[in-house]
C-alpha cells in the first residue's frame, strides 16, 4: 500500500473515470438504437393504434434492459482487465 489507506493512484482513478464514461455513453447509444429500431416505426408511420402501443411498450421495456446490460458488461470486463497492458501481447510471459 502507498500509505493512503488502500486508495487508488491517479492513473487508476482516471482509467476508471474514462471507463465509466465509456460505459454510460455506449449504453445510452445502444439503448437509443434499440428503442429506435423497435418503437421508431410506431412514431414515424401511421400504424394501427394497438400495434403502435405494443411497439412503444416493447421499446420502452427493452431500452433500459439494454442500457443496464451494456453498463454492467463494460464495467465487468474492465474490472477483469479484459485487454492486455501492451498492445499486441496477449500472454504476460511473451
């Protein structure tokens, strides 16, 4: 430890901040794409009211699920150290 009670160093804090930002931005994008793909036709075209309501409801249900799954998957992969520390190297002994 570095005498700071187990606190992370600045580089680790910056990496985590960037990763959280990436997770949130990519999750918003993914959720918007899913919502647009599912509910978009209901908003753009004159579909029957029942079909429009179903598409909107499905879009509003899937978008938050996709958002949460994307955030969790990015942060779990970051925590596991999903990328090698040196580009092009996949084995720490290489």
